[in-house]
């Protein structure tokens, strides 16, 4: 954390009842951390900047720290079949275990969350070496997922430093939002959880009228904290004629969890063209989407041929417009995927694209025999 952030945190503390400076590292629990780290480096251009494992004195697991500008991923696998990470992967497949938040005082934040009713996952500990100083504790949230509360000065002291001379960045800048899928009928309970534990507020609400296609429906509420820097949409399935993508997720992940991580870029068309060239597939947007989108975005000068060639979606709201697209599933099970987003003023989530997006997802679901 640099001085600027510390000052900002102090400023927040005076206004915000649960100050946060942004997303901390997002940790994946996977079957093969080495290969996952290689894939994120090759496909997304993330740099591998740290390692912890048997060679550095951590006997039971191997973790890689990856970064792209402000984004930090940790990918962790284990050394033994009866380890809790192996059990987690066996039951859920690869997935996201920990969505970290950066806080100005981790001991205080953890104590406050627990006092407000959160279940502690890890009591705060201090880790300090010549690379940096960290205080980290964690609380439980939906499913098996946890939120680490992290106070950090300097580099993450849990990792041995690596210099990555191979990664070629694709312009991914920051985590824009992290979306949870929760059980049928539980969305409001989790909205209440984020209000009560972290003093988050509801930014937006999409009902099943807004988010439905001929076949499937879902409801979503967007919770925000850290003065709006942290955005966590929460989805629950709604009744549709066929199985919704949220139900499909819950069937395969076997518990609520993170559905997608949205990462921002300042130039989505360049980023996506680069990512496509590396072999990461994104969802297919049919030709019919574009005449309708042109009408919605009338008066805005866009390179529509390029947007269609790269299957990029466009939407506008009261504040501006945005470009977005979505990766296909990142593992064998239909659970977690990425969103790539460029905001040109817009603060929304692309509600005008939900129908086109879900129809695209349904085509994939139908191929899997899960619709
Ligand atoms: Fe999203």
C-alpha cells in the first residue's frame, strides 16, 4: 500500500463505517496450480510475481501470485490427496476460495465483522519480512467462499519474489466486480449479510422481468462497499421454463460460489483482439445482436465491424456507455468464467445485453445437455 492509499483509507474511515480500499488478492483452489498459473500468464498476460511452496518452506501446497496492474490472483494447489484443497477440488472442481478485501486495519476489521455476526475463518495474523508487512484474517461468506481482510504495506510477504520475463500484458487493469451465485430464495439473505457485516449498500436491483429469456430467468442485486470501489452482484435463480444458468452452476459447483470475475481495461477492443489471438475463446454474439445495439447506442461513434468481429457487447446507461464480453467456462464444469469490461462513463452492468448474453449462454448450456 502506498502513502496515497493510506491517506485515502484514513479519509474513508472518517466517512465509511467499514472502510475498504479495494479488492485484495482473489485466490483460486485448483487441481494443478502450476498449469493454471501458466494458462493465466499465456492467455491473459498476467505476470507470475511470487511463489510459495515446498521450496520456500510451505510443505502442503503450491501457490503462485499473479498480477496485471492492480489485479492480484493467487492460484493454489496441494501436495496430498487428502488435503482440504484436494477435497474442495474433488467436490466443487477448480474455483474461487477467497475474495480478498484491502482494509486499513485488519485486526479491527475482522473483530468488527465477527461482532456483527460473521463467522471467523482465520484469526488475524501478522506476517512480516524484508518484502512487506501484512496483517490478514478471514471470515466466511456464501458456500465455501471466504473474504480475507488484508492490511498490506509493500509486497505480499507470503511469497518468494519472482521476476516474470515471459508475460506480455493484455491491458487488464483492475477487478471491476465479482459475482456470486446463491441458492434459490437466498439472495435477500446475502444482501442482508453484506449490509450487516460490511455496511455495504445496494447499488442496483434487477428482477426476473429484466433478466429473462424465453427459457431462463434470474434475479440480481448489486452490493457495493469501499465507497463504490468494491461491487459484488449476487444472483439467484428465478423460475423459467428450463434450467437457468444459475441452477446449472449450483448443480455442478454443489454450493453457492463465485460465478464470474469482471476485469477492466482501458481499451477492450485491443485487449480482446490480443486475448483471442492467444487462444482464449469468448462467447459468440450472433449478427442479429448488432443492428439492435446500434439503435440503442445511436449517436455514439463506434467501430461496429470490429465489435462484431470480436463479439463485443455494448450498453449504455444514464452515465455513459460500456463495452463488455465474457470468456467461455474456464474449467470442465460450467461454473466460473471471466468478464472483460471497458467503462466509458457507464456505471451499470450491461442490463441491455442480458438477453443477448443469456441466449448465448443457453446455446452453450443446450450443447452440454443442461438446458
Ligand atoms: Fe458482470
